[in-house]
């Protein structure tokens, strides 16, 4: 038996309202959440077409093999950044005329595998073996509105299509549970001088991967309590109403103790490494995750929170590097500069109409609210009001400096961290610290040897 997809009724209305307007097809993404029993689809958004594609797509005999895989994959990457913990790109939809109904399978199969591979490459976490790895392809006929729903296992390159059920439900996302967490980070990432082929971005990604293990193994408190992973998240929080047991809408406060590692017997070995510098990330980050209210487990909620923590920190770093590249700031200038300040993006949330769920984006200090609204509309194809934008954090700052400026910068950073919901991420390039450390260790070892042989 195939997967069952429970779909927000507004998604069906959205798909019905899409007009081909003479084009051969319209494609887009399906967004929601996986569970062991069924998947939930809460949003659909069409992929914005390239300007040069418009004329080609209007050709009545255009084939779906001409679907721009690279463009659609990039859209999936951009949308994936906008999803809080618990939400994923579950697959794609395609709307075609009746004549092209049989021409889409190969192109879309390649697309969902390419999308999943691209999104996984950017993540600091991996899917577990127990998680659902099937992704959906939904075909809608523009004239008859008939739908065809199939899934592929994206972890199996040889997987074949399996039929799936597509069922609409009204008010699906009006009672989801939210989990909010503000985590304080202090990440030190050495930049190895031996790995000359590594870029600043790649070094930072490697350092974040090591930090991710702390997040995975941290102790998580839900409303101040440690709960068993297999327990019902709503245990003890249900109320009876006229003889029926109904779950009320809840928001949970989550706190992370990364210093208390669950794998306490796991040893780490100190090493001396020659470095050309280092990157320090310090500050407070606002995280948020959502989970459906149908018998949610504690382990599923914690997994959603962990992944949002990892995603939002990695995304901010990636966006910063993209901005440096866009502004044509050479990496050598960043690495060799004595003191350079950059604006890091802070998180902005916006509600999905008719839902308790909010999606997010990242805003640089010099970007206007209108620009953020327009980006939401472009990526998600849904109307957003400026007054609905919720700025979760104040403007972030990033500083890259030499070792000489370290003391004054530390003092400034301490003042900024007094504000609880402010993300202050400081990047400091410390030249030749590894060389000094290695020299100190060598001198200490020589002293001990001399004392030993003297005795």
C-alpha cells in the first residue's frame, strides 16, 4: 500500500486557480511534514519562470523534458531556507494539458532526485534510517482537474513509481504545535593553513559540522522538563470536553543544554593544528519548529528543533558568503583585513494565511520591509502584508579582524549579548595562532624532557 497525503484544502484551491495561459506546463513545490503513518501537505508554490523560458514554454509542442532542472532545484534550495524546523519540500507538482499527460514522468523523476541531493548537500544533519524517504510527484490535468499521485524513494536510485492517496482536509494546519527556542552559540572554527584548497566557506562548513554533534547530543528541556523520547508530546496537556478528549493548541518553550552531552563516555583528544586564522560565531539565535497535533512524539518534536537550530545557523553563514560574493569582495581581502565589519542577516517570520504556521526569511540591515515582502511573494507565490512580518531578532553584526583587535571586540560583544533576542555573530580572523600554540607545546615538551633526564 502506498503513502497517504493529507492535504490542506487551500492547496487544492491554489492548484485549481493556476492557469497555463498558453504555456505547456506549470510546475512547483509541495511543502509539508512527514510522519510514519502519513504525510501532511500544507502549502504549494509554483516555481517562478525565467524570462527567457516564457516564449519556449508557450510553444504548444514543448516537451516536459525541457524543464529547467537547475532553475527548479535552485528554487527548492531557496524555499528550503524559508522552512522552520519540521517542514520539508515533500515533492513537486506539475499542471499540463491532457495531451502532455504522459510526458512528465521521466523529467520529474530526475528533478526530485536532483532537488533532494542538492538540499542534502547543504544540511548539517542526515536523515535517520527510520524516516520516510519517499517524495511525491503530483500531476494535475488543466482541463479535467484529474490528479495522479505517485512517489519515489529518493534514497534508492533504482526505485520505481508507487501510487499514493491524495486526500484534502479543511483546516489542516490551524492547530499545529509550535516549539520556540533561543540558543546561545559560541563556536570556534580554526582555519587550517595546510588545507590551502579549502575556502573560507568550506572551512566554516567543516567547523559547523563538528558543532552540529554537540547540538545532536545536547540535553533538551520542554517547558523546563526532560521528557522521555517515546512519550506523547501532549501527555498531561489534554482536556476533556463533553466526554471527548481533545488536544488544545500549544506552544512549547525549549531550552538546550549543549554542555551536558548524552554521550558522556565519549572521549575527545586534543590536537595541535597549524592555522592561518579562525572564525568565531557568538550570539543568540531564535529558532522555531512546528509539528502536527496528531499524536506527536517527543522525539519528533526534538528532532524538528535540532534541525532548525542547525539550519538557521548554517543558512546565515551561507547567505553572508553569498553576499560577499555578490558584492565582489575577494576572500583574500576578508582573510587579510585588520578590521572589517559586515551585516549578518536576522530572521523574519511571516504567517501562512489561515494557518498557525509561520515561514521565515533572512533580512540584512539595509534591506527594506518591502524587499522582504517581495521575496516572500516571489518564492512562495502567496500574498504577504508588510504588517505581518515578525522580526525575530535585531540587526546582526559580523566583524573580521586581526589578533590585535581581539580585546576591544570581545568587550563590545559582551555588551551586545546582554539583549536576549539579539543575534550578534562575530567573525574574527586570528593570524598564526596555531603556529604560536605549536611552538609553546614544543617548548613545554623540551622542558619536561630536560627535567626528567636531569633527575
